[in-house]
C-alpha cells in the first residue's frame, strides 16, 4: 500500500489489471469471511440478542431446556478471546480502510467509517469482560459492536470493489473524468505551491521529490537498475 501512495495521483480506478484482480480477490475473501463470521456468531458466539450474549459469557447451565449447554467463561478464556482477535481484526480493518482511502469518498465518510470500525472492535472485544462483571449495558455494546464491525468491513470492501470496476464505467458513460486522488496527504509545503498559492497537484503525496535539487531525475531507489 505504501507503493500505491508513493505514486502521485494513484486511485483504485487507475490500478492496472494485476493489481485490480489482486485487490478484488482480497475483498471477496473479506466479504466471504464476514458471511461466515455472521453465521458463526449468530449460532455459537454470542448471537444477536441480549439473551444470547449473556449466555455466551455467563453460561446457561441453569437452563435445563437449553439446546446446547454452555459453561461460564473464565477470565482467562475472555482474555484469550481478546488476544486471539484484537491483532488479526485490527490489521484486517487497517488494510480494508487503508484501501478505502484510495476511493473518492469524502474525508468525513472515511473518518466516520474508521471510527466506526475500530470503535466497534473495542466494543465487541471488551464487552464480555464487562458482562462478566455484571454490566447490563455491555450486553448491548457487544451486539452493536459485532454488528457494526461486520458492517464496516462490508461497506469498505464494497466501496473499493465499486471503485475498481463499476464507478469508472458509470463516470465514463456520463462523460465525467475520474476524480483526482487525495493530494496531498499532508499539508503542502511552501515549495509545493504554485504561483497562484495553491498546492501543486503534481507533487507526490508522500513528499517524494519535494526536497530534491533535481526532482525530475529519478533516484537510485526508483531507477530500473
């Protein structure tokens, strides 16, 4: 992804064929994982109701009519649940939302989806500890956290897939040009501004070349040899 950002003006719509298919297969895998997670979560990992969430943490050994008996989770088991998911889901969110940054959606939408994704991850992972401590509110934060986490991954993946395949075709049929990439990623330096005082849209988002004496001459790192 750093390679993508280093290329000035890069967007998902401008990606080449191999990159397009690589990202498509990744997003399809993420969407398939969300479906599997929803099915698994609704059946044995808390469910989408308050009673399911309570039983998953506190057990249901007192319910003689329960179809599946579940014992109360120990503090070690709850910490293991957090440990097993916080790094993997955090990294997955980072990758999906990082690629979502390469779409023309507004900054407000991108920031909102980022806070929703990581906020829901916190709610999903740490609510069981609060439930075990007797919190009733945590029953709802666990359900909402799990639901919003799946929604964030699905929306981010679908938005990227749309920008990879369908959005450019819609703009082409409407006679509209592809929107420019987010440029720059950081506030423009005085040397990156044009005579009109506006940021130079041709400057690299990562600042490459802004401090070089000969910006047009490639460095040894970028030379073919």
